[in-house]
C-alpha cells in the first residue's frame, strides 16, 4: 500500500489499526498536530481542501554557525500572539480550528487556550466562518470535534467565575467522536459536511 505522499507502508494489512474507538494505537507515535498534518496533506493531494498549520511568528535574534552548511538558532522571541493552529478553505468556506491534547480523564482545562484565541474564534464565527476544536483525550485515545460555540460558552462562564474546564462527559455528548483511520488519520471534514453543508 502507498500513502498519499507516495511512500510505501512496511506493515501488512493484518497490522493496520481498526477504526474502533476502544483500540489503542500506541504504534502511531504521532502527536495530534502531526496526525492532522497528515490528514491535511491527504485533503490537499486529493483536491478536497486547502488547510495548513499557521506558523508561529518568531523574531530570530542570534544564529550560531557550527558548520558552513548548518545554522542553529540560539535566541528568538515570539513576535506576536498566534491565533489558532490551522486554517484554510473548504467548499468556499473559511475553516479555522485549534488542536489540543490532554492527559486528563475527566475534563478539558480551558487554561490550555489563551484569551486572544477565544476572541479570534468568536470573530471568525461572527463573519460566517467555520470554527471548531479538535481535542484528543490521550488516556482514552479518543479524538473529538467540538464546535467553537460550545467551548466559547464555557469560556464566558469562566469569565464570570464559573468552572475553568469542560467536563469530559459534555465533550462526549455535545462533541463528535472522530474515529482514527489508517489513511485519513483525523477525518474532521466528514463532520464539517454533516454540520455545515
């Protein structure tokens, strides 16, 4: 079998991970962001969508050259606050989302998200864009698609001295489980289709 990038798999079919949510995928060895990157590459190569990770704006201050052909950045600073992790276009709509992982078994802490990110996401929604979170509970190896409006409602409560997290059972009931697949690792556009088109 070939991956979308053209590289061959050295695994036999009997070792492929199933899409069951109870299975563990310890052999994946990838972060959520890397899984999403692989998914986005597949979307791009199959002409389904154009979605990329946004680079973090960094000001490079010092560079060390241990060899003529190599450069090592030794000092740098964040130039500006970043917004969300990923954005792009799908079916003529702007897509904007944040990817987060947590080891917590009972909740997703809102401290993982900065205020300027919440403000950015609310602005995207106000302008008719599609905005959401992809949250992986690493202990259960479950990935959820959570519409931004759900997370934003908990953020508003937190600002009024409410709880500082979203319970796992709320994410289970109000979010959408994304089954892990072999080729399209985190097929979030399937849920975007169901909810928005």
